C-alpha cells in the first residue's frame, strides 16, 4: 500500500505522552514489518483514543499485512464514520475488499477515494494490493481510473 503516513505529535507528556509513545512505537514496528507487535501498540493506543482517524488507518494497515481482513474492514469502516472525507480509509477499504474478493464493493470504495483525491488513481494503477481487482473487474477498474 502506498498511502502517506502521518506521525502524531508528542505534545504534553505524562499519560498523554505515554499514550502517544504507543502510536510512535506502532509506526516504528510497521516500518520494521513487525505487524503483530504493531497491532498490539495500536490497540493500546486506541483504547485511550478510539476516535483517532490516523491511528485507525495505521492499525488497519497492520491488520492488512497480517491478513486479518475482516478486522481490517471493521477498522476502516469506523475510520470512515469518524472522517467521511478521509481518503486513506476509503482507499484502504477498497484494498481490503479486494482481498476479501468483494470486488463490486471494492470498486465503490475506490470511487469514493478517487472522488476525494484523484491522485489516488495513479497509485491504484500500480498498487499490487489491487491486482486481483484489476484481473477480475478489468473493464470496470479501467473505467474508474479513467474518469
């Protein structure tokens, strides 16, 4: 997945700093491809900050890499409820639905992402996470990225 990553600031300290440290640790573990431990960090962080859109997206990404697609889908749906204009959640939901072989839903989710930010079309064209979608819905995918 090629979505941009955003780090959170460590403003304050104390318990807030400890909580923020969990998200930073989770981000570092993602880079190291230690998805199991990254998932644990994101879960700890989200217990205290359940409505953090960026943390939810990164948690979803870790779940994706761990092939926990049903849980991943729930996370992206929650992120979309929190921020309906959040392109990362819509795009990553499309990738997740592709992994679940729910291609029609994947196309709808990607359309939402492309409507929010057309630059994601260029990402989708090359994204290996969408290979199955391109193969199984070739015409629909082509039309979607050309709109």
